[in-house]
C-alpha cells in the first residue's frame, strides 16, 4: 500500500506528458509487490520442507486468501493514491494509521487475549479475516468455515469497488494537482 500510494504523484511528469490509463500506475505497484511475495515464499517453503513440516492440501486455499487480499490492497491503493494526489500529507497520516492497524490485527498474537466486550469491534477489522483464514489453513491444516470465505471475498471486492469508483471519478483532475 505504501508503494502504491505514491504511484500517481511519483509519476507526475509522465502523467502530464503521455496519455496512459492512470490506473496502470497503482496496478503495476500492487502486481510487483505480489510478485515479490510469490518469490519470497519459495525459500519459506524450502525451509518448511527441510524441517519436515507437513504440506497439507489446505495450503492451496491460501491462493484464495491472497487473491482476496490483493483485491483489498488494490482498492486501498486506488483510494489512497487519489487522496495523495490532492492532499500530500496523506502518506504521513497513513504511516500512523497503518502502524496502529498492524497492532490491532492479530499478527503477533491470537484473538484469545482480547476482552469479550471488544470482540465485535475487533472482528470489523478486514485484515483480521485474512490473517485468521491463513492461520487456519497453515496451522490447523483444514479449510476455514464458509463464512470466512464470504468475509474475505466481501471485504476484498467491496474495498476494490470503492477504491475504483473514487479513483475513476477523480482521475481526470489529477493533472491539475500534480
């Protein structure tokens, strides 16, 4: 998201001179990050095989999780790159928000430590669903419940649609603010 957020402002000189669909810039940043993720998983799987970690069929379900997360990230990048074009301070605000968001997502801890009165609010975090989906597939080696698929799909496609709508409506104004 950080790399894609500056994709429009970082290519301002090119956007002003050559007509290329502006969505290409954020899309290229997201797809290059996806490629980096794929390449970084290769050594991880080699280490897992060398240490005798069992490869279960549920690992293939991670493709669904990553594709839903890709839609979510692309939507966020489209939204934030639009905001960044009009408000240059977006990148500084986003660094604070993303840090807080990381601590509110169960990456380094399980949800069992969260007090019961906060669980409903905690489950509204879209990243919670992606991390939980991956944990169930990797650690438990089973398929998540059908609602997990639905939540990942809804949050991914929902944010992508919102980001694409905002980006599409505002992209003709980009050259005026660059």
